[in-house]
């Protein structure tokens, strides 16, 4: 190629490469911006949910404080008039978030309780699930089911798992010394808010003690078998340092990768954690990224096609000029070869006539096989001496089987062994050959002569003198056979 052609081809290639690189850079930036936008929106939504839940829990705890303050005042005024069993109906707000209301002495033995079975026992003795919390199922709207068995999709969606550990809010009484009044805390709103948040599959909401890092309540699939100690996790370190924030990583409860948002409950040693499965959060981004990458791939392919067309045109211009020079060179070479062909044809005709004359005067039978050991040509002495009908493309094994049928083997019951023995002798080119009787009682010798270039010749010697007929390559027995081509090698190889 000339310098101008090389320069043009280089410019086209560099331009195409630059365009493809630019396409993928822009696509990567667009995908990154989209991922950042989707993550920001998810973080804002989770932060809002966490703040809402923290405020709701703060209000519920305030209701408990208010109810306990009323009981403290009544006890101080007249402790004998305080009867929790009778008063529980006067605290509907308290009973909405508490399962237990009690008064205990200085040894934490319950003296009054809305649960009669708990009187005389230690605080918390009525709850057999205290160490591991209680696992409950709620309807898909966050409302407690009438029984513990829920059918899938009973209220338009799957049931919600929730586990709550025993939590008490206690206040001291003015007398006797070290007596106290307390109530359990169970947040029913936590499950309702989780149901309304629509956080996707495998999301969770948790309430954590910010002093010890212990999970006090958890809602979602992680509630089934949670690890309730988060004190050694990165998430808990962030909660201990700030009032609210977000964090991406494995949730300490079950090790699932999630996007977390947390918010501390005001004036309480508690924090609310709201987390969504990271795969669900980024599912829209993954779909958009796949579409962007497909478009970038199509654009890159289009640039390559256009560049290939331009380069093809440049190459075509070069090829045309080169083709003219080659065509002129080939024309001259063709004229030279035509002269040589005429000389070789005349020489081959002369050699063929000489060889045909020699073959016509021989009494030996000749048969030519190709590289697949299939019969191609034969002369009349071979047909007379072999004693069977020959056909073009007849395999060597078929020829030997034909001799079995004509009775030339002494032991027909061992014909296969004899055929294998004869094939081995013939194919090996053994000069001794194989003895067999001739048509007039002659002792004939059948020998094989392998051809190095591929092929095989059978030579049958010992035939009596006879009047030779023209060499044929048609099936013996056909009516009025036409004379065949002489059994000679191609003109280029006659000189062997």
C-alpha cells in the first residue's frame, strides 16, 4: 500500500477506536449517575421510614411513662387504694403496647399484676420465651392474626414474621423502700409501619438497645433465626456515634447485604434500624444498566461496520491496481503453459501407444485398484485367469469371496480365514504370491504390487498363450463391450 492509503487507513482506524472508547465512557458515566441517583432516593426513603418509626416508638414509650406516673402519684397518695387488676381498663393506651403491668417489692417479687399467675413470682417469670424472644406472625397489613396459623396471601400478601424480646419500663415507688412499678413494652406499630413501608423482599426493621447493642425487636424474614447481639458490628459503631444515618453492608442479624438507615429514639437508649435488600434496591439500576450497555454495544458495532466499509473501499482500490498487474502476469504464464501442454500431449500420446502395444502382447493378467482397494481397470487375461465376473468399484474382499463361490478354495468352510490370509499376502507385496489353478489347468501365481502414491495392482502370471483382446474397463459379460481406455498411467507419469 502507498503512503496515502496507509495514512487514510490509520486515520479511519483511530477515529473508529476513539468513537468506541467515547461511547463506553459516556455509557459508564450514565450508568454510574443512575446508580447514584437510585441509591440516594432509596437512602432518603429509608431515612424517612426510620425517623417515622423512631417517633412512633417515642410516643408509645411516652404513653407508658404517663401511665406509670399516674400510678406513682396514686400510690403516693394512698397505696391501699391502688388495684392494678381493676385499674387496667382505665389505661387503654397503656394496654395497647403492654402485656404486663405490675408492682414488685425490693426483692423484685411481684405483689400486684394484671396477670394473676405472675403474683408471687419474680419479674419476667411469666414469660417462658424471655431469653430468645417470642416469634409471631402478622397479616400482610401488620395486624395480629386471630391465631398463629396464617395462610399465604390471606390479606393480599405473605404473612410478616416478627420477634420481640422482653422489655420493661420501671419507675420507683416512694414507699416501701426499693419497691417499683413497671410495665412491659411491645410495639404493635413497628409491624404495621413495616407492612406499610413496602421495603421489598427480605427487608427488616429492628429496635436496638444503644447501650449494649442488643436487638429488642425485629420484623421481617430475619426474625426467624436472628443473631441478637450487634455490639461488635460496624453498624452499631455508627449508631453509637450519630443520631441518624445510612450504611451499606451485611446485616449483623443474618449476614444479608442490605442498605440500612437508622434513627435514635429521642431521649431513649434505643435506635430504629430500617434495611432493604441491596439487590432489590438496585434492581431498577441493573435493568437500566443492561439497556445502556446494549445500546453501547449496538453503537460500537455500527462504528465498526462503517469503519470496515471505508477500509474495504481503500483495500478495493489497492486490489484493483494489483489485480491488473497479476492478470497481465498470468496471461503471459498461460501462453507459456499452453505451449508446454501441446508438447507434453504429443509425448504422452507416443508413450501411450508404445505401452498399449506392449500390454497387448503380454499374456499376464493385470488389475488396478484405487487407494480404497476398489477395482478400477483390468485386462482380458486377468478376467480369463481370475475365473469370476468383474465389476468396476468391486472391493478386493468381494473379488476373493467370488472365488470362494466359484469353487477355487479347497476348504469353503474356512473361507473367511483363507480370504484373510490371501489379503495379507497380496497387500504386503509378497513376491511369492498365491498359487491358484488356471482355466486350462495352468499353475497360476497371483501377486500384489502396492503403488507408493496410493493404489494397488494385481498381477496374474502363468497363463497359456492366447489371442489377446483389447483392454477393457467395463463389466465382463456385457453385450458388445466397447473397447476400453488402455491400462496406462497418466501422461505426466508415463516415464516410470
